[in-house]
C-alpha cells in the first residue's frame, strides 16, 4: 500500500534557489503544537517555526526527499495501514520519505495519518533535531556524531521503544538495520488509555540519546566495542547518552529539566505513575545510590539491574555536582566529553569504578583539581567509587 500524499495550506515554504528546478534543497517552516493531522506537522510547540530542508530528487525535480549527506528518514508506515507493529525482520521501507516539493504557495505536505495505535510521530521534529545536531556535536566534541550516514526508520515499533542498532549488532533480524536508528510510534497511558507520550521521534531527548550511541561507537571511542553482559558497565554508555541529550536541550533552548524523556511526556506531574515509568529523573531519582537500589529491589549484584536503574543514579550524581555549585553544566560537560574521548579505554576487565576514575583524571587534566574531592565524595556516596 502506498502512502497517500496531500497538500493543505498550513505553513509557508520558500525555495533556496530562485529557479525552482535548479536548487539542491528546499526550505520550509514547521508548524508548532500537538496537532495530529499528519506526519509533516511539528508535534512540539517549542519547535514551531524552525527551518527545515528537503532535497530535490535527482530522478524527479518535482519530488523532495528527506535525505542528505548525514541522515535519511524512511517511513515504517510506508506499506502498512492497520494492525500491529512491524517486526524486526519483516519489512524494510523501500525508499526515503518523499513528498511533492512545495511550490511557494504557502503549502504544507501531509501524509494521510495511520491510526494503528492512535499515536503520531511528527517526522519534521525528527528531521530538524537530526540536522541541528551536526553543529551541536561539532561544537561540543570537534567531531561529527557518526562515522557514516545514518538511516532513521520512523514508526517502526508500536510502544515506547527506540534504539540505535550498532554496526556489530548480529542476530534477532537486526542485521539489515546496522547503523540505523529505529523509533516507535509513541505510547498510550496504561491507566487512562489516552495518548500522553509523544513518539520518540518528536523528542530531542530520544533522538540525541540514540545518536550519541552512534558517536560513542565510532572507532577509537569508549564504546566502540561493548560487552553486553555487564549492565553495570553499559550503564555508563547509557549515562553518557542521557547527559548529552540533556545538554542538547540546554544549548538549544537555554534551559534544562534534567529529567530524561520529560520532553515527550504529556502529563501534569512527574510523580504521575504513568509518567514515572517512562522517565529518568536525575533531580529526584527512584534510588540515590546503588546500595539503596540493591536493598530495595532485593538484588545481589548490580549487573542484575536494568542499565536504566544505574544510569539514573549516575545522572543524579552528575546533576548533584551542578546543583551544589561544584561545576557549571558547560564545565562538567567538558570533563565528561574529554573522559569519553581520552580517558575511557575499557577492556573486558573494566568495572564501573574504571569510568569514575577516568572522569576524575579528565577533571585533573583540564585543570579542575580543586573540584576532584567533591567528585570523589559524590561518586562514593552513590556507589560508583570505592
């Protein structure tokens, strides 16, 4: 089944070239708000009026595609309109997202929406975040976030899942998705049965988080190789992606909530049970130390935790260093990025304390020796330093 394409007068488009058939790219404005009228509408109000760029197809100048040298988006709804989510090995979208190029008459292109689980995934949000991230990563790290072009498949899962599929990922039907980011439709409240969570694609927390996994998996980076049997170590990979996503929010919008995933949760309170199951709150975590988590959950070993449990505690330690005035966010981010690039060279024998020691060495190398005792105190309290 082909996705239907329609035109409605909702947003202003402009051509980058005065000649409509000679320009490589077309620019257009997004529309803010939580409108569920189609894919090509922004889902987040804070992204209203952001400039987007689509590329003219080399095969047909009337067609625009969401593909460039860095990213490409393919639509998991391309060939299905009802039923459950797509299985990992059952389908691969045949082409990048495409639509009729705008002609400058205040048109916005909308796909007929799919109602499989009454959710939506504004592709414009995803496309803006992805392309805006290039400058963000270059300023933060001096590098691109990826080794090679990344394909994103939107609407791939039903529910709240999202993942970057590593180059070394094998089995489970994921082989053809290596170096892909797979994002889901969204989710509904399990208690009210009404949608309250944006798709992962509408959230900078999620998009930047998954893209950062691609960054840390690049050759020479800390998590180029992963031993997935040690959740305590993998938690540091998750933590790094969490914090980079929060930092993107801080640099893009001038403020940060330190609640991972809160930018896609539609509920009035962080304490709402439905909300709490989808966020990692670094300001007020479920557990403030590994010891507390072990006791509360009746575990014998921290490798028995979900990586998200340990990552939330790590996020709390990071937040505490900023909240207590030890570091500014910019300073501590400099320490973290430097640690990942120059001080984290894990081996099969590395433990959770290895990464903390690397963080301390990073701080010393950057001239923050006076702050190291405070770091030691906080990471000891949380259980990430002996």
